[in-house]
């Protein structure tokens, strides 16, 4: 709720103003009443309003003097002024003090509601921007003014859930702090470390378990899996960075490839949940078959290991370690020496888009046993500069469409692992990095050529259904928002 102080020297008129705000202006509440400008100024520090609604003719300090004083001491608080028709020219003299809007008497409730509706949109955007600044300072462990912190996060205690779609963030990607992108009342939905992750921050009265279950339910029936972890107890907002670190660590230690999970943590408990175990003995038979050059038996042994790990539901981090060791063993073989330099990156890419152990098994087998795979004889033809240019050209021509390794694999009849390897080989970067950077370059060109383009339209033109996430990616790529870029590039 946004806070309003109402000012009028006539008690009946003041009561009328407050009734209109509370009954006809959703999202606003009256937190203070004053009979003149001086009383209003005296209560601003304690009431902390988001807006002031004031008559112009009052004793002690009238509306013009109030506007001047607020302009000097509280320029961030919008002032809405009410004046009679005969006072309108006088009221206009306050324009230089940045009065938000004027309303004429007799006051029509629908007109006031319309002004407050417009103001609400601006206040929500302002709060979002201020929240982001405060979040960044919190994560940087900088001191945040208590009043600013309370204005951005007015609840005493919050609940928090971290929800991730599919695998963990890429090992080689740069981590970022959460950033608010949508607010519903006092609840906030934030981006996590990448586009696959969301953070939900809610007042302590919110049923965080039900919220997490609802979010997971939205994924049901689709291809993806979901891991959600929430703080079991509410916390003050200044503890958010610590809570988030615990949530992220718990999620990283518990995520299992292909398995949807929901669990809670005690954010005050620093104990690790990791389920690591000894794994050296697992590979003796597999390594023996590799050394003797018996690829069919090595492949069958790898499949046995994968089935065993799937049955044990080992966490992704443990699975990653074991598959990295598999890649290391294979990279010493002549047939897979190419994995020595790119294997880690290819594995990083795989966990980002693969959603089951069966897919991961097929992906790994195509990497380490190309000559034993059903398509092995076609590998040289598929992995050619000409084929890659066809794939690359298709991506460039369809940036506005949903693109993924899976969709490209279906279109060109090539496995995801081969396409992933081709981007690493010919572009020296992952497919997702190539796609993001190419989309950002296309967006830059659009905004330079057509600066009046709406952000949501520019986002759709380069394949982003979520304009908030597009803006975040654009800022990370260019250092400025799409709107600022359009203005700067054409000024």
C-alpha cells in the first residue's frame, strides 16, 4: 500500500478527501491528516508518505508555501493540489515547485481516482527502481539508510522461496545478485542468477509453501523439472543476502537431474546438505575397457553406471564430478582427445538444457563413443562448416522464434550434443551465449534505427516474451537500459 497525507483546514472537506482515497483509490491508504501546511511538514518524517494531497487555501501555511517547502526538503514526494476555479491562476504559480497535478473544486471522486491510478503506476515503477538499488547495496554489504530500507520493504518480516527450472547455473557464467522485476502489493518476484531461476519475496503472512507448490504445479505436464527451496522461518529484509546464500547452497547441493523437488531449510543453520560419497572404485571396470580399446563393453559399463546413479538419485554436483572424470578418462583415448579442451564446457552446456538422465546418457555417449553411436558414420558430414553455416543462418533468420538446442536438433536431424560441439568448435562459445549475444546485437540495431520502439516490442522482435528479462539481459550486455540506449544512440 502507498501512504498518503491529506491536508485541509475544513474538517468536513478533510474527511471527504480521506474517504475518496480509501474507497476509490486502490493501493493507497491515509496515514496522516493535517489542517495546514505546517502540520503536514511536521508529520512527514514520521508518516513517511508516498504522496501528499492538499488544499491550496489554508491558514498558517497555504498550499503554495507547502509546495515550496516540500520542493526544497522532500522533492521525492509527489504533491497533488486542490484549488477552486477562482484560485487556479494563483495555484499555477506553484508549477515551478514540481506539483504533480491540480484538481478543481468541487472535487469529483472519479477524477481523483483517475489521478491516483496514474500516480500509482509511477510510484510502483519508482519503488521497483529503488528496490533494485537497495538490493544491490545489500548484496554488496553496503550500509543502507534505515528509512530507505523500510520504504522499499515496509514489512517487518519476509518469507522467501528460490525456484529453479532444470539444472544449476552454468559453472562458467558470471553470477549476479537477484533483481526485482515484478511487484504485486508488497510481494516481489525477482530474477535469480539467470533466466531459469526466480526468487519470490513475500510478507511473512504469505503461505510460502502453497506459493512454491503452485509454481511447481505450473511446470507439470511440460518437459522441464523444477527444484524449489524455501526458508522455513521469516526474516528481516536486511538478512536477505544471507538467506539467499543459504537457499542457493541448499539448491545446489540437492538438485537432482530430472527430479522435481520441494523442501525447506533453516536459514540460521549453516550445516551442509551435501550427499557426497566415494566414487573412485566405480570406474575401474570402465577404465579397463577404455584402455583395452573395447568400446562396446565400455559403453555398456557406462550405461550401467548411469542407471546406478539414477537409481541413487545423486545430486547434480556429484553427477557432474563423476561425468567430468569420465571425460578425463576418455580424453586420454585417441578417439576422444578433442574433449580435453572443451569437455568441461560441453558438460556445462549439457546440464543447462538436458532434463533427464536418459538424455544425459545419450548426450555423453555421443561425446565419448562417436564411432560406436548409430549416427557415427555420418558424424564427419554433420560436423562440417557447411552444415554449421546452415544452422547458424537459420538461427539468425529466426531470432524472434523460440530457439533451443532441442528445436535445432529436431529441425536438422542432429543430436543436441553435436550442435553443442559445433558451436564450441566454430564459434568458440556455447549456443546459449551465441544466441543471447546475437539477440542483443539485433536489439541494439532495432533501437538505433527505430528509437521510438517500445521495449516490449523490441523484446518480442528478438525472441523474448518477458520484457523485464529482456531489459535485464540488455543492461548486462550494453551497460544501460533499452530506453536509455535508444535515447543515447540517437541524441
